[in-house]
């Protein structure tokens, strides 16, 4: 008499997508506010109010994606890819003179990667599809 171990099922794509979506949105937020936080750590508090408003607007937009707003998702994807491209190019120009430009270019690639993850990762799309469907019924 042999006893077989209980079958372990793989987590659903929606459950995996929930974690990946949250990680992607947090990554986008961190990429957005990191230059401001770095400047604060260095003692540069110029335009404090503008940066705080920008961080709050970013958080509001990303919270809209999390809640299932299609328009927030579209705007987030568009802005992350466009700004990622612009940051990448600016970093490449700065990288020809200073090594910190390469760090800026990597941040641009991070923006692009986060935007593309929101569009192309199957688990993230499965999670967002459930959010969109639930929001459509409400």
C-alpha cells in the first residue's frame, strides 16, 4: 500500500498577477520619487512642494491602476514608456561625459520595463482583467 502525497496545485495566474502588479506599481512609484528622495538626503530641498505634489499625483494615478481604472492604466503605460525613453536618451547624452548618466539610462530602462510589464505579462493582465471586469459590474 503506497501513500501518494497530496497534489499541490499551482497558484492561479490572478493570484500571481496580484503580486506582480503590486511589485510593478511600487517599482514605478520608487523610480519616480527616487531622485527627489536622493536630493533630500543630500540636503537639497528646493521645490519641495512641487515634488510632493508630483509624488502624490503619481500615487493617485497608480492607485487608479490598482483599483481597475482602464484610463489610469493607459495613461500609466503611455507615460512610463514615453518618460522611460526620454530618460534613457538623456542618460545616454549625460553618460558620454559622466558615469552617472549610465545610472539615469538604467532608470529609463526601468520605466520602460515597468510599462511593458503592465501591458505584456500574462499574469498581470489576468489580474487587471479581473479588476476591469469587477469595476465594469459596479
